[in-house]
C-alpha cells in the first residue's frame, strides 16, 4: 500500500476516534503529526517505504524479518503503546494519535490480498 493511502486512512481513523471522544483533531497539530507518523511507522521494515528511505539504518536492520511481519503485529502495536505510555500523561492526544495511526496501518493492511499476520 502507498504512503498516501496510509496517511489518509490514519487521519480518517484518528479523526473519527477523536470525534467519538468529543475531541477536535483539526485543532491539535501535534496529535495530527503523531497520527501521520504512526500511520507510516509499521513500514519502517522496508527500505523502499517513505519512512524507510528517511531512516535507512533502522529500515535495513528491520528488513531481515521481511516486510509485514514483526512491525505489522499486535505485539508491535502493544510494544509501541507501552514504550510511549509516559507520553499519555504529558500529551494524551499525541499519544492517542500515535497509537491510533499505527493501528490504522495494521487495519488497512489486513484488507489487502496479502494481508497481515497479526499474531
């Protein structure tokens, strides 16, 4: 899937979730940035991805597990949520945007023919 698709779906998912919670995403630029980053983060396992080209060292290290494996799992989502938990106290909407963006990436990749092994 293309980066533009992940960015768009990440923003839509995060915006819808924020609306359900009575929050306005369009006024919270740090949360928007976090959602955009989160929506691209799982593809860090591919040096050919938009984020992989920006951070080639990390992408090269993650590439050995192949695309859509380790970073495209519920374990990776849980690890991200736990490691960034202190952010939930400092900036809860930024934390929510990051985690929702990451989750949206996994969700939309599950809808493709090749799918994702979430477990």
